[in-house]
C-alpha cells in the first residue's frame, strides 16, 4: 500500500453514491485525499508538533482522537518525553491496521515514548492524566448532540495547564458567507486536480456523515466545559483550528 496513491475514488460516475466510510479504499489514498481537500492541513500538523514541545509533560498521557494514519501522533512522538504514553485512537479497523504497519516500518519510533494503538470509538475513551489532546478534523463526525459530552470528558481528563487542539470544518450563519466559503473551498479542490464530478460525488457521500457547526458553537461549548481559554489560531475558508487550555 503506497502512501502516495492518488485519490481517484470519485473520479468515475457512480449510479449510487454511498455514505463515506474510512475503509480500505479510503485508507489507500488518504494522505493524498486530505492534502488535496483540506486547506492548511500541513500548517495545522506543524503547529501540533510545536504544541507537543510546549504542553506535553513528563509522565503524562497524550490522546490523538480519530488519529487516522497517525500524522499527528508521529509528530508528537518526536517531541514527547520518554515516560509519556501517546494513545492513538480510531474506530476504523482499516486505519488502525495501516497505522500499525507504518509505525512498524518507521525507524524514528525506536527509543522514544510508547504509542498505544486503540481501535475504539472516541466517545468511549477514558481521558486521564492528559497534558495534550488532539481532535484534528474528528469531532465533526460525532453526532452534534453527543459533542458536548466528548468535550466535557476531555476537559475533565486534562491536567491543569493542559491543552486541546480542535480542528473542524465549520459553517456560517450568513448564507452569503457560507456560499462564498464553499465556493472558495471547491476552487481549492479544483486547483488540486479534483474534477467537478469528484467534488459533487464526494459532497454527496459525506453530507450526512460530516456535520459542521458555526465557530461560535464550538467556542461556547469549550467555555461551558470549563476550559479557561479557547481561541481560534487558524482559519482558511471553512476550516478552523482552535487551541483551548485547561
């Protein structure tokens, strides 16, 4: 399985577009898919590595919830003290299987802190002794009525001074702003080689799986959970990343 395989899943007309799933087909092309679909993805990853240096303390736990192929996990791993434990959590068996292969073939993993791969629904994960939690483009796949519970459990499991990195696709209450941001995002995809057919079919596949919310709802939820500070540090079109501290 080649990490650089091109995302061609929606390149041919489909008689019926099924619901988007993180299955073997998606895992095969995932690095290409996310790089060509999410503006600023590389910048978000670089800041996650920077945050690991600042927030991850000796003897603490780190949680990468919805870790997919472990891009954030592996960057945190470079900076975390040796006595930390990184919990890489994803409910996709295909993602977990591929991540296990990637870590086994990565020479940079030797002599560093433990990475625990956990195939689990993040809604069922107990957060304890945490200095850093990452929800990078993950909460958007949790039903909206269950998101407060997820954020509350993260806040309760963070140590004083700990941090949550939350990245999300958002929506806008102003219809004109929503239309503009959607158009700009689609232009971004076209510039990265996606056809109008691919954009349309992917949108159909994901519309009932990924449910965005306005930025204000995310910030309000973080405050209600008990985070001392929560502020967006990055936005590109309809993608935002927020840093919240306990």
